[in-house]
C-alpha cells in the first residue's frame, strides 16, 4: 500500500486532480480522528478542513508518503492548538481558567516530546497510536517484523511517558 500511496503522491504533484482527490479522501479519516482527539469537539472539523487545504497547496514540498503523514498530523495539531488558544482569548471560561490552557500545554508538550523521539520510535507511535493502524499493518509499512514493531512501540511509549511526567 505504501507504494500505491507514493505513486498517488507523485501523480498529485504533477497536478492530477483525480490523484489529489484520492489522496484527500484517503487521509481525511485519519486526520479527522486525530483532530477529534486533539481539538475541542467544535474545532475538529475546522482543523481538518484547514489541514486538507494546506495539504493540497503543499504537495510539491513533501518528499514521500511517510513525510506526508507526519506533516498532516503536525499541521492538524498546530491548527488545533491555534483554535484552542483563540477560544481562550475570545471566550474565557468563567469557572475554570486553567482547563483550556492545560489542553494546549499538553498538546505542546506532546509535540515537543515526539520531536525529540528517535525517528524509528516516532514512526511506530504515529502509525499505531495516532493513525490507529493494526500492529501487522505498521510492521508491514515500515518493513520490520511484528516483534520489532512491538518492541519499538513499547520503548517509544515509555520514552514519551517519562518525558511527559517529569
């Protein structure tokens, strides 16, 4: 499937509108699922729309499908943080002034921890936990054994846990 995605990305870069539409359709469910986890519920659709528009504008700058996937989740996460911060400034909560900033702070801390994570571990975390792919799908897309995928996933989660808890 990775080869199909790379071919689709290559066709989309040449301006093939059918390929662009297929790429958007293929990645929209994953982006939406991730946005619903990171954004406030009412902001998820806005973040998805923003991300998919950015994807169609910047296809030529992405080196491959793995870069596209990582890039999509980074864009949606940043858009969610922007929307959360905008809501905090335009509509401050009356009873709990700390809650909105804690979501943004957590998202920022997670972004920073993921950025520091070894790329092999980060790729497994993104595919398994963010995209919610099955273990065998992750192993196949990365060209590693299922046992190696499980080991990397465990190590990656542990490193993230330590980074986020202190």
